C-alpha cells in the first residue's frame, strides 16, 4: 500500500490547479428558484413524512423549504430545527477528524491498523489509516454480515466482528469496496489518539466552533435527541415506521442534525474552516488503486460529476456525501465550478428531489 499513498496524495494536492486548467462546462447559472419552488409545492403533502431542503449560492440561501411532518403520531410539521438521522454523512465528520489529527502531527496516514488494534488478525499489519479512509482496506461491510434491519449494534460488536475475520475481500490497496466497518474503526482511532470520546472530539473540534449547537452523536451513552423526526417507508399506499433504533455505532454514521446545522457544516468545509485546502482536496479525491483503477468513493465523499447518463447537465463537477438507512435519507452536495450547493434531509424513505433536478434548475446551457 505504500505505493498508493504518494500517488493519491499527489493527485489530491494537484486537484485545485488541475481544476483551474479544466475548461468550465458550457453551463451558466440562472436563478430559477420559482421553478424549484413550484416543483416542491407539487410534491408537498402536509400530512405525510417529508423533508427539509436548502439551496445555497456561495453563503447565501437561494431557496429553503420544509415539507411534511416529523411524526405521523404528533403531526408536528418539519422545520429547519427538525433533527434527522444523517446516516453515512457521518463519515464526513470521521474523515475530517482523522485528517485534523494528521494535520496536528498526532498520527500518520501510513500508520497500520495493527498499531491501534494489536490483537487483530495478521491482515491488520497491511491495512493503513489511508486504506480505511478511502475504502481500499478490503474489510467487509458489517451490514453484509448482519443486514440493515439489525436492531442492536455497537462499536464493540464491530470490533468483535473484525477480530473474527480470517480474510479480507482483497489485498489492501488493490481494489475498493464501501466499508462501514472501516469507519467504525476510524472512530475508535480518533478516541485512542485524542484521549476523548468520539462524540466529545467532534463536539469540541467542529460542532462548538462552527455553532452547530443542535448536532448530536448518538453513541452508547444514548443522548436524548430533541425535535427528532421519525423515519418511515412507504408500503403500498401507506407509510410504516422504519426508524433508526437500538444502534449506537459511530464513525460510519451515528450523527443527528438539522437543516440549519448541516448548512453550517457544508459551508465550513467549502470555505476551509474545517480542513485546509490541500486536505479537503485529499478528502474529495477518489483513490487510484495499485492496479491503476480509479474509484468514485473518497473519504466520506462521492465523485458525482455528471456524465453521459445525465446529458442535460453533462460534465458538471459535483461532490456529495449521501446517507441512506431505514426511513432516513440525507445528502449534502456542491458544484465547485458554480459555488452552488444544497442540503436535503428526509424521513420518508426517499430522496424526493434528486441532484440532477437541482443542477438542471439552476445550471442551463447557453446564456
């Protein structure tokens, strides 16, 4: 794996300059908020589970609207303060935590897993922190073992699971495969290196300085979540509860937040208040494997650049963090060539508005 890190790091450090050399797509920003508002109104049902959406240009809010109810029992309307489970968006906090500790000189991305978990099987000698971050570790996803309907799961369970493995999916660095398991281990590494709980480290390092006063890590301490939405999924013509309960894993997810705080997180990342430019580029840049294969998954982020399957917005660069579990859906996404971004949080088991809709609403060909 030692051959991979320099390649990936070089690519990441080159990415800002490389982006400047790329021709901008032949699209231009147009403020079509009225069109988006009409679309949101057409899918808004005030009596059903819904969503919270905000679209930003720079740090200014272009559009913001909430739809539906946080709970079918209470009928409390969703608001910008409603708390949603953000699922895998939690990985953006984990990668930022590890890269912050790296920037502080408290760990190296080449450090081996065995350094932190000496009782793990021999494969831990080959897996680096960098492998864990960019999904090239070969560690199987614990959801493949237990399924997404598991009703009780903790970091300790994941630790036991990894300790029982006798092999990996592939040699570390040779390929890539999405791994929630890797991110739980990263949360444990944050705790060992910082001397704080994962929740305390995120709170002191990110949440408090950025004014994210509502965001909470749901861990083994089981903190209360005020203004919490309930997750649902549609079965035939009705919604049934599909909530996030009994699970206390952190690192791969575990974060509850609301529209206001997620806007702060997205803007802070983009303005380098969380990570300096070179480290943010590293977090966003998908890895190149030993075999020369380019992934689309980076450190909690996906390269969502539009291609031939989306000809109406072809070639527009885009990066997204996406969360999907039980009845919750969450996405934060930005289009760096246009300083356009958005946050969408849902409790109805679907993404009611796709990124393609946001892009095609505001980014049009011609003048």
